[in-house]
């Protein structure tokens, strides 16, 4: 039996779940209040453990969404996961954020494009087949009318994530299906993590870092009026 704690913090969704043998048994998340991870993440961890009546020492592993996504959100989530794994002497597992996001779409044909908002007219994007096998590497994709055209001409393309709003403004194709208002959630991490746990596919707690994809760029503060 694998009892795993999951942390998803790559977007505004501060999300924590507990799974047993790949099935979610407790979930706490909030995407409504911006980036509240610093205040809420550890609170949510305690709440899901209490909800399931589980002592953290009984966990079999800690799972974190590794990116890409928000630099600050990923840093907070990974730091929390590494701290728990080290303190509890439990294995640390990681899952690509876009793979977590793609799990929310069930299709019989076509492909899934999981995408997260990046700067300007860019998204972080990866392409998956109907069985959630990644068929294109994760990239910082510049959005224009030619984006994803090779997939669109061959069949349905299901776009999901907070990059959908940008994508809708430049892609007008009958095969494009836009799934709105979806963010990565710890609720979709259990099945993937359980398989990784069975294979002992773990990370080195000391050296593991988030997958930022692009270097962090600090924005200049707006002048006070």
C-alpha cells in the first residue's frame, strides 16, 4: 500500500492531496485568492492529514509538481516537499506539472495540449496523446496563428490550462477545443505517483530543483503615484 502526500503549487492553485494506492482520499485546494501558497500550503498539508486521520510518519512518500510554472509557487512547493521528505526520511517523487494538468482531459481521439501562461504571448506547453504519453517536449511556445498547426490539421486538439485565454485569441481552427478555467491539481497526481513509487523512481532530496524551463526575470516595481 502506498500512502502518498501530493503538493501542487505551480499556479495560483494551492493544492494538497493524500492518495492511497493511486486514489485520492483527501484534498484541500484554493485557486481563488492568488498566490497564497506561503500562507496556506502547510495549513493544507495538516488539514488533509487530519481529514484522513493519518499521522505524517505513516506516509510512504512525498510527491511534488516540479514545473514549469510560477517561479515563486514552484520554489515554495518544492521547498516544502524537500523539507518533509528529509525530516520524515521518506522518498521524494516529482511529476511534470503539464502532465498533471493533462490528466483532467479524457479523450478517445486527438491530442491534449496542456499549457500554462508565461510572459507576453508565450505559454509553457506540452502535447500528450489520448493515453497521456507525452509526444512533444515541454517548450516555451510563442503563440501565433501557426502554433500547433501540424496537430490541428490531423484531428482534434484539446487545449487546457490557464494559457487557454491567450491561445483562443490567435488560434481559430475547427479542430481546436478550448477547455477553460482549469489549473493543475494535486487531485490528479495519485495515479502517476503510485506508478513511480512502485518503480522507486525517486529524486535526490539534496539536489532536486524545480523545472523552471526559463530563467526567472524580476519585474521592475511600478512607480508610486
